[in-house]
């Protein structure tokens, strides 16, 4: 059974009639780990439907437990102390035991694929509690019922402010669709990373009236963008002392580049003290 794939929210919203609007979703933290799954008394498998040698010992431990798990457990394979996918990839993609790996379980698919997600999630809870293994953990749900676009974006903003990937939205009443990519599972994440030069500051509105609202940044091509994502402390300091940020090279993340060259939801991530104007994209 092929995995169901998550669709970018912004792609769904580009439709004339987005299928996500008006539906209730459960919202989860997004993690950049390895997709994995496990059937009853079978080894931990990869997206390519192959057993993962580095997790053979963990597979054996879980299969030796008496807990009865009904259905296919689906999870992100994470590694303690590793946040970069490239590092995680090298660690897991080998035959030596991945001692620091753990499973972040977010779905449990039964034989009846029409079972709605909110019922499947109850099976996830039961499975994680039943296994009682320190390397089998529950994916964190940050909203159990939300049907508002602004709430989804606000939750993504909150995760980005923590340095996390973003969020995954799972429609509460949707079944499981192997191999599909539709509005049943949506993601909000940053896709594009650029190093840009700060050329100005702009006052904000509402909450940010009287302080920094956005930074004006420029690409090497001359294309300009307004970016947000700064902390309140950074906003106040740079508004009072714009010379402290103007001329700096900053790392910017965005969802995508649009046809007109603008960036979708660009956000400030950090000052690149190791880079100069010659290094901007």
C-alpha cells in the first residue's frame, strides 16, 4: 500500500473552489524525518517499501511485545540530536544500528480505508500506550478541531517562531487514500531559502504600529521583497536603530517563488554574519 501524500495548502488555495474550506482538521507539528511504517509482526519499512536494516533491532523489540496493534502504524523516523535531514539520512541509511532513532507515530491505517482520521487517531493513541516503548512516541496534535484558514496559518507561524518545520493538517472525517495527494492531508511549510540584503525598514500596522513591521530586502537581481517573522525585541531595536540591520545579509525562507518573481510568505530567519553583499542570491 503506497503512502498518502500531503499537499501544500497554498496549492489547494489556488483552486477556484478549495476543497479544504469548511472542513474540520486536526493540526500537527510538521517534522522533517524519514517516512516509515510497520505492519503487525513485520519489520519497520521505508517509503520504498523496504525493511530498514539500521532499525532491525528496534523492529525485533516491538514485535516481541505483547501489545496487539491493529492496522499499519505510520510514523516519522526521527533521530535524537539531529535536526538536519541530510544528517539523519546518512545515519539511518546504513546497516549499523541507529541507536538514537525513534518513531513519531501519527496514523494507524486499518483494513477499512474509509475509517475517518479522527477515529484512526484513537487507534494511534491506543497503540502508543499499548507498546509502552521509549522509542515509540505520539506525534503532537496542536489543534484537535479547526476549520479556519487564519488559524492554520497562525499555527504555522507559531511553529516557525520556534524554529520548527511548520504544520500538517489532517481532515478529521477523511479516509485513507494510498498514493493520493489531495486536501485530506495538507502541509504548511517553508520551501525556499535565500540570502538577501536588507535595504530598508517599514513601519507596521495594528499591533506593530510605531515599531518595525517589515524589512525591505533585495536580491542580487535587484528584486525587492518585504519580509516579516522578526521577534518583538528585534522589531523594537531595529526600528530605533535601523543602521544596525540595514546593509546586513539575512537568511529568508519562503513557501515558493511566484511567476512575477515575488516570494510567497517570505520570513526572516537569521542574520548571516558570515556573508557580505557579494554573497546575496
